[in-house]
């Protein structure tokens, strides 16, 4: 066993008994939502994963260990500390472990840590992507590179237009990452169901998604798969309202000179403020829906592979 990894008892038992597992990230807790909604959401995500047949493995770096499976107290700590916890992508992992810096893991770091434990399915809200203006800023999320390298299927609700969706899709194509739409041909836009872009493959059931991912693994194609799951109609936001909030938040961000890894957390908080909390409500619901889908995919992948 990797000396840097510490499993919770539940995850150790799940691994020993060969049960389906779904990884969950912790940046969404410390940086993606305010306290106490973040903690409530993280715990509900775990419940939804369980109710749909898999075991949830929330991942973070605590006390110099890659922790797979967190206690309620650890989730509460990450939520309460919020931005005091370092947002950690792949590049930060070794430094933070060596120096025992408690860290919230982004999609990239969580994927990598999940893969060390042979966990193949991961649910989140949104992945990072190519930011608008990346032609000059070079701000391209490490999440995309991780999807290119690491064999983990990531369920998200598409990407919000704080990113350049067209460039994000081009980047994923170059890197050989399939983008699947769950029951849709259209790339979902996070808070709303539709963007102006298409996914690569529309697949209608968790079983069929699991089957294609299994083939990808067996073909040794390297890299992950991005499964995009549109927010339910009930919780989706009006396109014009959300796009105005996103644009206003981006103007404010540029005025303040916020850059790099601070951009996504700043924009999420600002958009929630501008929409008087509506975007946060949608964000929470779309994460729940992704947890449910990921759990079903994990169950099916497990049935196909036997591990
Ligand atoms: N999108 C969201 N909520 C989030 C994130 C993205 O709607 O909390 C987080 C994820 O952890 C993702 C990270 O991996 O932001 C991407 O950050 P960056 O754009 O700096 O790579
Ligand atoms: Mn970035």
C-alpha cells in the first residue's frame, strides 16, 4: 500500500470487499461554496452516492496524508476553514504532503489520488477548462491535462461560460478525451441545460456509459472521460440572467486584478451574490444529480469489470 495514502475505515472495507466507489473532491467544499452550505452539500453528496449503490470517497490532503474517505469532522473542518485551506492541483501535491499543508483537492488532484487507489469514477459540479482570454493569459486548468493522463471518469454538469467552451472542447479533442452527453447532444452549460456547443457522444444510460469507459480502459487508451449531465429543468437558470451575472462578475474580477487559481472561487461567489443565491441553489442541485449518475455508472462499471 502507498505509504502516503490513508483510507477511512469505510473505504478500506469497500476496497477489501470489492464494492463500487465514487470519488468526490474537496475544493468544491473549501472554495466552491460558502459555509455552512458547503458542509451540508458535501454530506448530502455522500448520502446520495450511497443511496444509489456506491461508497463515497471524499478526498483531501490532511496531516501530510492523501486521505481517501473523510470523517464528518474532517469535512466540517474543510468547510469551516474555507479559503484558509490551500486549493491544490496536481503540481502542489508533493510540496503540500511533504510540508503537511492541509489541502482541498481540485478535480486534477482528486483524479490523480483516486487513480492511486484504483477508483475509476468521480463526481463533481464543474471541471476547470480553458479560460476566456487564454490566448494571452495561458490560463488553462490543470483538470484538462489530468483528464488527458489519468484513467478516471468524471461526471460534471458541463462548463459555465466563465470558460471558453469552444476552446475547452478543442483542447480535450487534442488530448484525446471523449466528452459524453448524458441523454443529450448539446454540451450543458452548468447552471443551464444548453450551451452553443455539441458533445462528442450522446449516451442515454449509465450502463452504456460504463460499457464505453470499460472498453477505453481495456484498450489502454490512457486518460479519462468527461461525462456531462445537464442540470434538471426544475433547477436550471434562465440563460440571459445567468450570462449577465457571469459577464458582470468577470468585469468586476478584471477590475480587481484577480488572476490564476483565485478566479474560479471568486467568480462562483460573485455570481451567487449577483443572483441573490439562486446560482448557489442550482450549483448544489446539479452536484447532487451528478453524484447520483456517477454512483450508477460506478455500479455498472463494477458489474462489467468485476472490480
Ligand atoms: N467549478 C465549479 N466549482 C468548483 C470548481 C470548479 O463549479 O468548485 C473547482 C474544482 O475543484 C475544479 C477547480 O477542479 O475549481 C478548477 O480550478 P481552476 O480553474 O483554477 O483550474
Ligand atoms: Mn487556472
